[in-house]
């Protein structure tokens, strides 16, 4: 479901929350009767709700419909805490989201205190610098937090950055806040991708690129264009991804940071793999490894990178390319070097790499190893309600055909069957 679509955003903007409900219901192929039964009301009540227009709404009815259709509360004029109370559901995702912004505030408080006093002055970013610390905290939470819990606070954070940019008194302030908005929009795209909402992911990536250009920051623009290329490569659009990689590389100019070159080369490798070009993918991976060797691990990665990019991540990229190209030797050969990624605290990334390893085992005919790893990764995907992980697990299953599947495959099917996130 694309919550960033023009129709939904316009209906929400004018207060026609019934239309938002109708658009979400129709997109999910839910009938008025089904929605009424789920919300404890009638089909005619749902019909009246959808036709109400820009009028007052009964909070409990609106919140119940939004909860069933998984509509972000802000799109129907509800704060998260209002939706939670109106729906009277204890311990749900809706309620947990209320505490997430507070948890982030606690998480970033030491970082605020650690900032030298000069960093808070306008000459060093002022509001932009403070917002950037909060954005980094959100990004660090991604590895151990469901995207469905993160996305609403992140979109609220984005609205704050955009609002401050609109009120900025000087062009210098607007430029700095545009850069912050670019980073937040890019992260919103990443979360949408993880939830399997490709339409919103493309919308937010597009917004992040536009904001980076408004900020006149070539490195940030290269990062956001490269991130969109990475998304398209994973979506199987190799040609489009390669075109975006070329555009990102033009933005880097002369003498870019080694991390930028290494990371972008790895994205190019994924794009070549999506296009089925083994030799070009291998050349890009070799170039990425050469650049990664030059990165000094003691120095923090330059913004907008939050995490370092090293040789272990290049190896993990080779595993991913090998899985997509059906080259088991790439997968097995790079597995040990990618060990640091497997040991990292980012569980969702670890699950995705595990599925790449599983694909390599499947191509090599090692069925038990493939679906043993696949089951472990799928459990992580279900825990975090990650559409991206679940879809990759489905792709693993599609790679195996047999009229009489082995028990480990049947067990995997049973776990995967009927998954609704």
C-alpha cells in the first residue's frame, strides 16, 4: 500500500478521512461488509463513514477502521495515542509507537550532552545539527526495531524538519535543513522498503534526492541516488539501477571519500548482478574491495554514512551477487569474510545475508542447509514484520521445485504459508 500516493495525501490534507479509508480498503481488496464485521459495525455504517467527506468523525470508529487497514493514524487525523485509546487495544503496535519517540529522546540525550557547546551555535548547524543527531539515533534503532514501529516517528521527524525549513530566516539555514530532510526522507524510504511498500519507498527516495539537490550537497546527492539504485537493483531492475549508479558517480566528482567509492562500487555490482552480468559484477566487487582497503577504521564514517563500510561488507555484497547470479562458489568463497556482518547487531541485515547464503546452498544442492538457514532468517523476518525478509524467503522457496518436497521444506512451507504482516 502506497501511503504517500497523491490521492491519499490530498484526501488526508482536506480532512476527507472517509475517502482515505475507502482508498485503503479498495487497495487491499476488502469489502465494506468485511471491514464492518472486523470493526464490529455494519456495512451501511462503513458506507456512511466513507461518504462523510471533510466533516467530523467518530474517533473510535475511525481508529478501528485505521487499525484494521493498517492506515498510519496521522493520515486520518489521529495522533498515535488517540488511536490506541480509541481502539482500546492493550499492548499493540499502535501503543508501542507512542513510546518510541520518547525512547529515541532518551537514547540521544547522551549524544546531545556530548556535543561541544560550539556545535549548538548557528554557524555549526544549530537546529540542523540537533535534528541530525536524532536522525542518526533512529537509523541506529533500525537493526533491532520493527519498521512498522519506526516509520510514524520518523515521518513526524521529517515533518518537523520540513516545517523548520519553511520557517527558516536565511538561505543558509534552509540549505542545512534541506540536507537533514533529505537524510530523513531517505530513511523513510528504507523503512517503506523493509515493509514491502515499494510505492512509498520510491516516493521517499525521490524526495530525498530532490532535497539533497536543494541542499547543494553533491556527496549527499550521490548517496541518495545510489540508495535508490540499490533499491532498484534488489527489485530486479538492473538497467535502471545502473543508470542511477552512473548519475551518482557523476555527483562524487574528484577525490571523493574512499567509503563513497567502495559503497557505490558495491551497489554497481548488485545492479550488474540484477542484469545478469557476472563479469561486470565481479569487476565492480573487485573495485569495491580495493577502495574498502583504503578506509581507515579508526575514523568515523563521513555523514551521511552512519555505519562504516569495510571489506566484510564487500564480501557480504559478493554473497548477495552470487545468490542472484546463481554462483555457489561466490557464496561459499565469501562467507567467511562476511562473518563480521553475520556477527553484527543489525538483525534484519543478518537475516537478509542468511537468505543469500541459503540461496547459495540451494543452488549447490545442499537442501537441508538451505532451508535450515532460511527458516532461521524467516523467524527474524516474522519477529520484525519485515516484508523484505519474508519476500526473500518466498524467493528462496520458489527456487526449489519438487513433486515430493522433503520434510524440512514442508516445515518451511508451513511456517511461510498464510503469512500476513
